[in-house]
C-alpha cells in the first residue's frame, strides 16, 4: 500500500512524542500503532501484531536479541567478578587527567574496530568509571563512544560494516578488478563523514573546538557539583556523582588489567578469525572470562550462572525498544515511505552534485527512517544506474551512501547504536542523541561540502 505523503505521519508522531515525553518505548509504540492504523483502519491491532511478527521473521531482531544477551552476559561477568574495577583502577594511573581519559577513550574506539555494537559496549564498560572520576558528563562520554563506533568501522576494511558494503558494492556492479571489496577499499578516502567526525572529536577533546549544546551544560554542572549524570538523564532514574580520583588511585594494589583485556583481545581475535562473526567472538570472550575467574577463584560456577541471568535481564528494556523500533521500520516499508522519498528525491539526483545530494538526503532519511543498511539497499539500485548514466564515478555516490548510514547510526534516537550506547553508560537514549547531534550536524555540513568539491573534482 502506497500512502504518499501520509507515510511520513508515523515518523512525525515519533519525533513529536520523543521531544515532548522523552520516553522511547511509548513514542515508538504510538508511532507504530499510528502506522498500523493507516494501513489497517479498524483492524490496526491485527496489522500491528503482523508487523511485529514480520520484524522477527526478517532475522534482524533475533540476531540483535541474541547478540545483546551475549553482550549482557559478558559485561555481567566482567563487572561482578571485579575485572572492570581492576581495569579502571589500573588505567587511572595513565588516564590521570580529563584530556588523557578522553583521548584513551578515543584511541580504544580505533582499536575495537570489528563491530560498532562491540565498540560501544566494550569501551563504555572500560571507561565509564575512569571518566566519571574526572567529572566528564555521561552525555559527552556517550558522544565520544558512539561517534567513534560506526565511523571507525567504515574506515577499517576488517569490520562488519566493511564486509556488508563490500558485498553490496559487488552485488550492484561497483567493483575494482572484479571485486566489491577492492572497490570498498578504493572508496575509503571518500568516506568524508567518518574522517570529519573523528577529526572534529579530537579537536573538541583537545579544547580547540568548545563543547556545545547539552554537553556544555552538563560539563559545567559536573565541574561545579560533581554530578556526571542527573536522575532525569539517568536510564534508571538514579543520580550519578563522580568518585574521588585519589581514592581510585589508592585502590591500585595489584590490580590485574589482564582479567579485562585478555577476554577482550580473545573476543576481537576470534571475531576476525571466524569471518567477522561477532557472536562467535562474544561466546569466546565469555568462555575466557569464566575460565580466568574460576581459575583465580574470584567466583563460583553457580555465581557465574546467576550473573549470566542478570546480564540478560539488564538488556530486556533495550531489546523491547529495538523490537518496536524494527516493527516501525516494517510499517514504514508497508506504507511506502522509502518509495515516496525515492520518487521525491530522484529528480534532484544528477550531475556533479549527485554524491552530495545522495549523502544529504540519505543521511536525513536514515535519521528519520531508522534504516541504515536497509537504506543503502533501497537507494543503491537507484544511485548506481544514475551515476553511470550521468558519467559520475560510482564510487563517490556509493561512498556517500555508506557515510549516510554512519551518520544515521550515530544520531537516530531509536537506532540500535544509540540504544546500546545509552544502555552501556546508563543514560536515556533521548539525551544520548542530544549529546551527539550538535557535533554530528557540523560533520554533516562539512561532509556535504566535501562531496560537492569531490563531485566537481573527479
């Protein structure tokens, strides 16, 4: 069913409710029910349930739920056995200033490159306590963590993002020497959003660019009061104050960082060796943690099972939100949202401005529509033929699509990346988005300019 401009109504309802109520599950549920009402009328309940089932049958929900459960178990193991605390204590000797703590967070973002979910969760787990001790607000920490995840993943060719887009390039005939992977490698210099985002972040960390928006407000509050996360911002409604840094240093009595680092290294290594299979890597990390902790008698087997159960429970809310978010994506597909957007934008996708227009519109579509890789699959069969017909190097508009997906991933309030980061640092997704959005807008504008220049130059 094609609803034309009415297909925008569920998204309009979603963002209206998000900004007025700041409640994600409520906003997503009402938005998805609005779409179901448009599709089914009086039978909207049946349509809504059908779309929930469709979301599960598509496979993405099942993959995410299992992956998040595994992440929850791993984090619970590391947390309850004291591995996280020991690592934070050890790291505090080196991250002994605010700037150093943020730079280490940034560098870890480059080191954990295989998957953005893993990047978000691992770095948040490792750095949360250290950054709290330096009175770094959680919203700013969330910006640094989330804005290194997807940008780093698209720049490193051994990642889940690179594997997906290399295959997508090849599927639509964008190849170098017959290979989509080589084409992706050739496109890396043109992934302007990632380069610009990571450069801006360094400049903000170093103080060359001042904090802006809500992160500026929360930074002043943290420095004056020691509150790094207010009860309003906190996911569980609990105020978080900065621990004393001197006491953190004093705890360093034989702290063993390896209990945290070894499982993490195993996770990354097994993920790569298993063909970028993050779930296999996560299971290897869980097994390694369990063996280390049992061997050192830091826990008992029964306690590990209790921790595993609690780890899964900690992810229930984020899983519920993701299920409803993907249900909304299914509804948007049925209302013809993507077709309406494509038909509206197609007349403007031409000439040397094609890469800039592709990025500009597709990034906005990703932000409001919530599809990142899905968006690329929708627009790729339109963009590539247009590029070839207009004698435009197809690598540029394809790179623009990758950048648009990364931009959506770092900013879409109901997206899985924002959800996972907000859970990991215990802030509401709404505030996670607000902390990131001002810097992302700067990156967005500069990226458009870069694609304009590249479109005329190449």
